[in-house]
């Protein structure tokens, strides 16, 4: 065999070994987009503190769960970040594993699966993320009813309620505010039908940059994204908790069942629950599940408690139970 061929094979073998060795220090996370909830800072800190490299991933909750189910026989991901209803469904689908991370006992009951199949890392409150400049002099909307006014035509955006968790949360919040229940989504369906007259933009994935650019002036989104835009990116953005009320919801993490790099995934999950990991969430304007992560400085950037009194917790198990039926109805009647 020619020397050049042997050399080429040797180089290829060394390259493959190096790649394998590098990946041995890595893990795959589904739904960890750098633009959302400052995952960029969290992923950097995980690498610095644990040595585990996790590439960003731009799936939303629905896309992540669908991928996990499709890959169930041969998983690719090690950990996943999901809206709580998707976390509950992921356990039912058998695609996540039981794991109780560091500081497990400090996670309140109701914000974790008792066996560790999912656990809350932070929560967010849904409202209006408003690019004031993009309104071009129009008043900042203060209620769900305001968004139906013709003056906001072409200015409103919301993530697809049939796919993205934040979109579904928006539907639940609207439904509750307009007299519906988790057994009756008619008020939300009728609202979305009416809102179509204002030609809303309905993306499937996080649209933070589109608000900052002014392409979307009013986005149904969480407080943490609005505060990040205002305080970190120095944009003329305001967060509004609608007058009729809204919802507060947890976001959860899970270890993937039969994860190929489970030990690395566990290291990442443990770090996110540490004081340092929780502080990263708080400094990104999220409410960490462990109070130790919230400094007074971070708390001072939130709207007053009187505004947050309009944000209510939900029956998250029931939300998960009825989500599929809502999604099917939304696609059939309101998209």
C-alpha cells in the first residue's frame, strides 16, 4: 500500500479520535437558543465551570418533543428545556429519564415531577413586549382588548400557539382573561379570529431580534425578554401586564432517556440549579426557581408587585392534558 494512502488514513483516524474526544466533553441540548432567556450566557458558564460544551439549539418546545419522540429508539440529545406542559407530556411519551439534580429539595413541590422526570429552572410572566419607537406615536396597548383596535394593524406578533409553548401560554392567558376555562377554549379561538383582522405576524420560533429591529412592534412574550431588551440591549422597550390578567408559567429541564452523554448532561443540569446557575437566570430577568438566585438588584428591574398580582398560576397538568385538543382546534378554526 502506498505511503500516501497510509498517511491519509492515519490522519483521518487521528482526526476522528480528536473529534470523538472533544465530543466526550460535550452534550446536546434541545431548545437552548442563545436569544431566548439568555441561554448564551448560561451555555458559556456551563463550559467554563464544568468543561461541558453544549451547542445552542433553536428548536421550540413542540419541535423538541417531536424530535425526541422521533429519536426515541436512538436518542441524540442529552438534556432538553421545555415549557412545563411539554415536560409533562415528555414523561408520558417515555422520552425523558428520572434525575434529581443538585438542590433538588429546594425546588418547591408542584414545580417538579416527584420522581425527577422534569423540574423547574425558572418561570416567566406573559405580557406585551412593546417596541415603543416602532409604534410611531401610537399609545402603548394596556389590555387584551386594546390589541383588537384597528390602529395596531400589522404591528402585533405572537408565536404559533399550536407549536411554541409561549404561543400556547398566550392562548391560555387570553382565554382565562375573556372568561374561558381549560375545558372551554372558545373565548381564545374567537379572540384569535378577531385578531386576524389586524394581520398579526405568527412565527414559530423566538422573535426577540424582530422586536428590537421594529419589524414586530408588539409581541406576546415573557417579562424576561422585555427586560433584557430594555436593560441589557438598551432598546426603547416596555413590558405590559394586560389589565384583564395573564399567566405565570414555569420552564423545566429534563435528562433525556438513554442519553448518549448522560453524565455530561447531569453536570450541566446540576450547574443550572446551583447558586451561580440560578443567578444567571435572575440576571437575565427570569424568576429562578431557587430564591437564592434572585438579588435585590435583579428584583428592582421588574414591574411593581401590584402589576404582577394580575399574573396567576395555572393547573399545569390540566394545561398539558388539553393542549393537543386546543392545538387541533386552533389549526382548524383560527390560524
